[in-house]
C-alpha cells in the first residue's frame, strides 16, 4: 500500500468503528466512560499532584468532571479523540484515563496522554494502558506514528514513554501556558516500525464496546 492508500484505509477504519473501543489486558480494561465515573474523574483532575504538569488547570467543581465525560462522547462521535477510562479489573474500579488526542488519519498520527490516581501510581498501570492504546492505534486504525509532549521535569511520564518504546525527539520552547508559567514541551514519538520494547505488557484482545454506557 502506498501512503495515500494507507491514509484512506485509516480514515475508513476510524469512521467505521462500530462502537467505543474496549481494550483489555489481564489487569486492565480501557473502556467508555459511565455515569458512575464522575466522582473518580473529579478526584483525578482536581488533585494538585496529578495536575502539576497538565495543560489545563485543576478541576474545582464536580460539574467539570460531568462536562469532561460528556466531551469524551462528543470526541468519539467526531472521531477526533478517544479518551478511555482505565479500570483495574481486579478491583473493578477506575484508576485513570488514557487518551488518543488529535487523531489525524490524514497524517497517520495521533497524540497520547494519560493520568493515574495517586494511590494507584507506581504499579505500571500507565505503561500498560499506553502500550494497549498504542498497539490498538497501530494495529486497528493503521496509524503510523504516536506522539506525546510532556513537561521536561515530568520524570514518571518520561519513564512511561521510554518503557513503551517512544524516542525523545526534541524540546519545544515555551509552548504551554499554565497558571504560573509558560512551559517547555519535550516531544516523544513512536513509529509503527519501532521495535516493541522487551518489557511491554501482554495484551488480551477485546471486542468493540457498545456505545450504550457512555454519557449522552
Ligand atoms: C505519569 C503517570 C501517569 C505515571 O503513572 P504510573 O501508573 O505511576 O506509571 P508506571 O507505574 O507505569 O511507571 C512509572 C514510572 O515512573 C517512575 N517514577 C515514578 N515516580 C518517579 C519520580 N518521582 N522520578 C522518577 N521516576 C519516577 C517509576 O519508577 C516508573 O518507572 P520504572 O518502570 O522504570 O520503574 C502518573 O505519574 C500521573 O498520573 N501523573 C500526573 C499526570 C501526568 O503528568 N500525566 C502525563 C502527562 S501526558
């Protein structure tokens, strides 16, 4: 397939997804949001340690979490981003989010972002969720490149990307405004042709999820 054919195939695959994708590994489930996720979403995005390097300010009202989850349904409807709720399968509870944002079939690429509740950090959940989302983006959508940009001081995020086979590609100066600073972005990229890292977690395939449980 030449590039134009790959672009067309990717566009078709994205448009023809028959429901919000459900991804499963032995430990994790990446699923569509549900109404009961509001409180945990608010806990996650109102936590100052989670929001320290995030590109928006911390939530201060639970209604913002409701709007955030509503936005996920819209993003999927428009196929512009896919924002999964990350669930610890053993405990049946939401532990974070993992997002393919700015999905661009015309350039065969997407961005990726992720956040894990402080009490669930350090157990490899982010690395596993990123690995699952990246594999899905390459294998199911046929994308060529996944990229992330992080605050240069965000060492846990850097480790997640390194563990998932991303390469550091460059520093973009003073690119994001937070409440207190204009921060640099460190860009990482992973190509479909890059080797899968040896420590990558094993993924168990899952069916597409019915869009029923999503917030309207
Ligand atoms: C980044 C984040 C998602 C990582 O979640 P996590 O589930 O703890 O990640 P993992 O357990 O998969 O891996 C964390 C890695 O960071 C390392 N790490 C954790 N804290 C660290 C620190 N203070 N300094 C250096 N490395 C650190 C861990 O040792 C681990 O690396 P290892 O596997 O080589 O040991 C989590 O810290 C978070 O939600 N941060 C706030 C939101 C954010 O900044 N998201 C990224 C922006 S895109």
